[in-house]
C-alpha cells in the first residue's frame, strides 16, 4: 500500500546524516531538531502555534484536555473513521456521539451533525477522511450558533487547502479551534516511528497544551496542570524536517496517481471513483473506490492473489464495535456508513507509484469485473 523504501532512497543521504547528527548531539528529547521542526511546520501551515507530541491519538486527547471538557460532555464525530477519533473521547469519560457521513466525500454529514446537537454538546470533531477537508465553513457556522469547539482530525489530510466562500484559503488543521495530526510512517508527512502534533492560533490555549504534553510542567518539577508524557523525539523531528519541504510534491505525486486511476475507471459502471469537493484540494492519503453490483470481498481477495496490496477502510462502523455500541443509536442513523462498509476498497496510494504499476493494478481490477 505504501512504498516507504522507495521514498527513503531519494533522500537517504540527508536522512542518514541528520539521524547521525542527533545521535552525536545526544539531544534526544525536546532538542533543537524538535524546536526547529515546530517553527518550520508553523510557517508551512500559516498557524501561530504547533505543539509536537508523541502520536496522533495523543494529539486528539491532549486537545480535548486542553479545552477543559468535563465528564459527560458530548463530543460529536463520525461513525466512519479509525477508532482513535472516538477512543480518546471515551478514555476521557466524555460522551461520544456518532453521526453519518456524506456518500461522495466520506466526510461528516452537516444535517446529521445539526440533528445530533443537544444542550450537553461541547465539541465537534470533523475527520478530514482520506485526504480532503470536511465542509468546514458549514461546520464553523453550526459551532458558532451553538458555542461549540471544533477539533479537526487532520491525520489523513495534512497539506490540503480549504477555500472559504469569500476566497480565503487555509490549510487543513488550521481552521477550527484546534487541529491535530499524526506522523505515522504511512501518512503523507510521515516519520520513521510514531509522532503527532497539535495546531492552534489561540495563544492561551497553546500555553495550556504546551504544559499538558510535558507532565503539566512549565517550570521543571512545578506541575500547574494535569498533564501527560507525550513528546516528539528528536530523531523523528529531524526526519520530518527533511520530509516537510517535499510534502507538496508528495501530495502532487499522489494526485497524479489518483488521476491515472480515475481515468482508467471512467467508463466502468461498477466503480465509483473518489469525488473532490469544490471547497478543498485532495491529498489522497487513500484512493478509495466504491464498487457496485460486484462482490467487493471477492475483488479484494483477487487483488491479493495477484500480489496487489489493497485494504478495506473501514470494514466495521464504530457504532457496531463492542467498545462503542450504544442503545441510543438506530441503524437508520447510519444508512450511508452501513452501505460503505460493504462497498469501499482502497487501492495502493503513495509517492512512488509508476505507470507500469498503475496499469497493472487498474487492468487487474477491470479484468475481474469483466469476468
């Protein structure tokens, strides 16, 4: 699904040199590389504050801790996403409220969001799934009307641009109250281990978050807030500093591969290719098709038999998971999600795909359908 070896080969000397620098410096935790990466990512995103942390799941948890959410507060997010988004809500003893998504964009359904709001609702977590932004302008309007926080889960969409109706352009993750991301190796901007970050333009909130990530300390051994131990280590920051200048070209390479896929499938009535919303660019963390009138699982296995990696993101909706089942939910609340879990299939998507590989993948899919 991802060719990290091929990507590394192009920047091998820079990466190896930087890692060796960190080892020789012995500044492994909160060293200069972390501080420089923080500044460089702030400049790239056009955001006032980046707070690095240990992983994307921590980023979401720390964001909610920083907002001072209390036990029983309701947080609305989507049913069709990776469990980390809802996991942290439950861990903090907040109340997760799951809603359905749009079939075309895979992102939060605004009407479903509006219906889910109660007097206990305190925050919305839109997930920019597969690489394009949710309808943030509409989400911000809802949040303003009900005085809610907006926490963007940007783990799959770092680098994407969102354009408001007045022409203003902002980077994914810099639009809501807080943005969060993951630097898991397979992400568009990935390190060689775990890593994450939190973004905000709110000075006071940034101060709180900086304490939380470091045991609640602003001064060593003085704990002003309840915190956690969640820090991006210097080796991972050094790797990210090398890769950040390549992020836009990485996203362009993914778009080029996506265009090849979509063109190849244009005349196939059994495949619905990904659509791109008018207000966002798409960085194609995943290239996810929907199949019609064919056996998705059989296609999945056929591709594996041909040694073509592919994946089902996601096979089980969150409302059907044992950990997050809730009697408040009805299956009719999740008509789109319940359909998609049986029809989606993600094809290989990374920066190193070449035309020969893409041709082999698409022809294998089309030949299966023609059988």
